[in-house]
């Protein structure tokens, strides 16, 4: 664990969203995951898919411990990124309704991970200037 990573006992902002201690624009939830809109979107459609358990700090830990949950995160991301009602007209027009999207897991502080509760970023539509355009 690097100096910039919180202690494993700290409650993450995602745990606080899951427990409804803080609000979020939730677009999907089941027994295993919750998905909500990012508060600083990097694309017209930018949601986070987060396991409802905080046992795993990053995708590497999750893949080793619970590959079925990782697969569920990916399939949830795909379903959300294919839902025209969630995507909005701009994204549907830009993608032709093809369900194209980016799925990103930041792993570790030096890779841009700021919340150490595994989560996937799902982005669709034209990316914001200066973001991950390549």
C-alpha cells in the first residue's frame, strides 16, 4: 500500500453511497453491484459500477478472489452502456446506437485510483477534451 492509499479500515465514499449515507444518481442496483453517475464525468455517459461489498481494493484483488463478481461487473457495464434510455440522445447519435463504450479499472494510486474500493468506469459517447481520447 502506498502512502497515498487509505488504511484498509477506512470506509470508502462508495461504501457510504451503498449505505445511502451520501446521495448518488443511482442508475442500477442488484444484490451484487450498484451503478451510479460519476460526479465528474469524462464523457456524456460516465457511470461507475461498484460491488456492494468493500472486500476488494482493486480489480487485481477482485479477479483473484471472485472472478464471477468481476464478470458480473463487466456484464452490467455492457447492459448499461447499451440502454438508450440511460445513454441519452447525444450518445446514441454519436455511436449510432451500437453500444460502444470504454470500461476502465484504475489499479493503484499511480494509475489514478483515488477510491480504494474496486470499481469500473463505464464511458460512452464523445470523450471530454484532454481525457482518455487515445
